[in-house]
C-alpha cells in the first residue's frame, strides 16, 4: 500500500490556515482523486478542500481504499490502514487546529465514517454518500456514544452495490453514535442525485454556518 497519498486541491487551499475547517473528498472503489472534486462547485462549498487518491492502485487510473473480499464486511485491518494513511496526509497538510469535514462516496463514505470513529475531536459534519460503517469497534466509539455529533448518511433506495448486511449494520450503529441525518432517495441506484446534493448543502450550512456554502 502506498501510504503517501496524492491529491488535488482547491485554488484557495494555500489560505486554509485562515479557515476553521477544510473539506476532504474521498472517492469510491475504482475511481480517483479527480472524481468528487466537482461536488465542491455543486455544493457551493466555500471551504478550502482537497480530494485524496486512495492508496491501492487498481490500474486504468483507478484506486481503492481497501480490497473487496466479502461485500459489505471488509476486514478491519486494511480499512484501518487506509484511515491511518489519510490521517498521515492530514497531519502533513492541515494545521492541527483545523477540523476536517470528510465527504465520501461508497468506499469513501466508509472512510469518512472511519475518520470520525478514529478521532472524533478532529472531525466535523461528516457526509457519507452511498456508504456504510465498519463492523469492528473503533477507538472513538465510546466518545461518540456520548457526544453524538451530526452525521449525514444518504443513499439510493435502488442501490444494489452496498450489501444489505452493511446497511443493516449502519442503521444500527449510526443512531447510537451520531445525531444522524438519514435520507433515502427513491429510484436512486449507487450514485448521487440533485436532491441529495441539496440535502448535503443544507446539512453543511446548518452544521458549519451559512458562510460555508453558497445558496443553490
């Protein structure tokens, strides 16, 4: 695994030290760091942002945060190693006083939840799109059970990519450890639609302040 992650960054990234928070986009299996950055404009994001490339190369330009073994039930060690790689990137590129806002799709959605579960104090308003949570206990779980920070979880009603066992697990874990905002979009498969983006924009505005996103 390549533990030095590549990235693309917003034009205002150099001024991130003046911000209270920065957004991290985390792509899904087989995609790359150029995928989710377009969401910044769609969301009207007014925060500095970076989109990270997952550490496992798949060929043809794609990458993954961890290998798929049993769908919906990844082994904990590879997922935790990927989380450690993201935190190494954060420590090298983000001031320690700045919190991160992870926005992830599919595997990247799992990684967004992992960042929260590893270091709750450093994560703000995570967004999980078409993703799920890991089954293994994580260091921040007890803290989260008490603090219940806001988290957005959106998914399509017709998503056949994420295994039902992963949805069930997430449906049990998230309400017990977060102040969950859950949305299920009728007719949506494994993707992101305009209604979901509108809801994410509203969520980020509520949790980060109206200055963090522009109006639709």
